[in-house]
C-alpha cells in the first residue's frame, strides 16, 4: 500500500477534507489505478479497506479519449476477480465540497445501479488521488486511488 494512503486510513474526516481542499484537481488518471476505501475516523478503517479490496472494489480503469485527456470514461474493478463493471463519465467541474475545480466521476447517465453516485478526486501528489463519494448530495465515504505505474 502507498505510504500516504496508509496514513490517510488513520485520519479523521475533517483531516481528509483539509487535504482534499488544499489540493488541486491535477491531471486526470490514465489507465489502471488501485483503489482503497477509507472509512474516515473509524478504528476499523484498515479492516474495511482490506475487506473492500478483497471482496468488493479494487479500483478504477480510466480511458481518457479526448485530445486534452480531460473527458472520458472509467470502469470500476469489482468482485474478488477485479471484473470491470459500472461505467462512469469523467470530466473536470466544480466540487460540491468547496466549489473549486475537481475531477468528477459521474454515474448519473451510465449506470442504473449507481446513478445517484458522484465521485470527486483531486491529485494530492503525482499519481495519488484523494476522493469523496456522494450519494445524491450526501457525502458517504472517502477513497484513495493510486496509479498502478507509480
């Protein structure tokens, strides 16, 4: 696991929000990323992250097809076999958290099951992203993505 992500597993939601707000959108990921679910502020955060990685969600695969790599799609890797399901549109827009630019992962028009989900990510350091998961307008979870080439 990336050392920065390991530290994030020990942080509160407010601490993670401060990191997110202090980061810029950065570059949109390209290709395969490793995901870590973060249950901020919980003593079970490491267990939840490990369980989620093993049985539910392993990360995202980005396919940015615009010339400027600012618009594209992604597919989530889910199940213990990293099967690729649940497509989303990817683009830059204003964050629901602070109104600043962020990378949006939008499922509203691409997935029946996840149509109420919106993810936002910002690049904290090259190839390392901190994300927020929204269900409707309610924040429900944090997560990390790390470029597999890092």
